[in-house]
C-alpha cells in the first residue's frame, strides 16, 4: 500500500470523528466526578481497574474525604480500606496521599493546569495529566490509552505503542478542537465494535475509511 500523506490522514480523521459523533452522541468521560480534584483522584484509581468499579468506590470515598487536606491527613490504613476494591490499593493510597500533600503545600489545594506540573505529582502519569486537563479544564489534550492506541493503529494513523509518540502523531492528524472527544469516541468504538479481542470490521460503519478494508477484499 502506498504511504498515506498527512493531508489524507487528516481528512480521514475528520470524517471518522463526524461519524463517531453521530454513532456515540453522548460520548464522554465515564468516570464520575464533581470537581477537577475528584477527577484527578478517580483517574489515579482507574489504573488497572474498570471505570465502573471506580465509580462504585468514589461516592463513599469523597463523602469521608472531601478535600486534598483530608486525604493528606487520613490514616493510611483507612485510605487503603476505602479504595481497596480498585486493586493495587497500597500503592495507590501511598501515591494519592503524597500527591495530596503536594497539592496542599505547594498549590494551596488547587489543581495545577500544565502537563509538566500535573505529571510531577505522585501517581500521575502523562495520561492522567491529559485526562484532567482535557476533561476537567477543557484544555486541548490528547489522551492515549489502550483503546486509542489500538484503534489508531488499526485505522492506520500511527504505528507502535509508545504513548508519547502516538500522542504527538495524533495531535498532528486530529483537529485540535477534537482532541478530547477523540479519546472518548475511540473508547466507545473500541468497546462496542473494534474490540481488543476482535475488530468486527464486517459490522463497522467506518470500514470505507479504515485501511482494514484492503484486507477484507
Ligand atoms: S473497520 Fe475494523 S479495524 Fe477499522 S475501525 Fe472498524 S472494526 Fe476497527
């Protein structure tokens, strides 16, 4: 197959976004949160855990510990007990407590709004930082999770699994205004049709816009 130009990829991405928006009109972050702080904690908890499980845990968690200061001061074992169902709870509790200490002492309990500052917090990687920036603050940010990586590869937009490289490549291809929704749409499509186990190309409404059509002939 000839190498596809950047302009062609950009055009295809725009059409794909349009169709995905039509198919998943309510596409959004599936974690429940009421503030940037809650989204930050929920996203840390979502590592190696389903969003559904996190959503079951956070109402009680934030009821007991509404602020960063509360998280900082709570007994570590108590925090572990509250987040236990999300898995890897010992590490998560330690990170969350360290993260909240910095939020309180350095940022006056506010959430910083740059990738660099956010990802310097304990337990916060680039992906979590971009989730908070894009979803809580509306700052254009590209989140590359497992669905985005898999689908963007299958769609022929990029190659490999290096999240930082994929993030840069996708930011060149997808329109800036669609960076945040791109993640949510690809997650929805990755759960419904282009699943990790099998790409159900025969029932996919993107087949004419996806290089997979070449293999289906
Ligand atoms: S055509 Fe196949 S590979 Fe492409 S997005 Fe649809 S299911 Fe995924």
